[in-house]
C-alpha cells in the first residue's frame, strides 16, 4: 500500500472507532452516556468530515498526478 491508501484507511478507521465508542456508550446508558454522548457525536461528525475531505483530496491527487 502506498501512503495515500494508508492515510485514507487510518481516517476511516478513526471514524469507525469513534462510532463504535458512541454506540457502546449509548447501549450501556447511565451517567457516562448522559455526559458524553453529545461530545462523542460531535467528534464523530468532525472526524467524518475530515475523512471525506481526505478522500476527496486523494481522488483529486490521483486524477491529476497519477494518471
């Protein structure tokens, strides 16, 4: 794998891990869920937006520089 694919894989993995963390927190419930669920949702949205931007940048890069 080249560095482009590794970067994309890492960004998508982070999104999946944060999503799983939020789902586990919601499933367990309790005080931790009440105090952290909104923060985890914000983190997921931020990292998901970053992953999409990385994906778009890599597509553009591959189109113009790798033929």
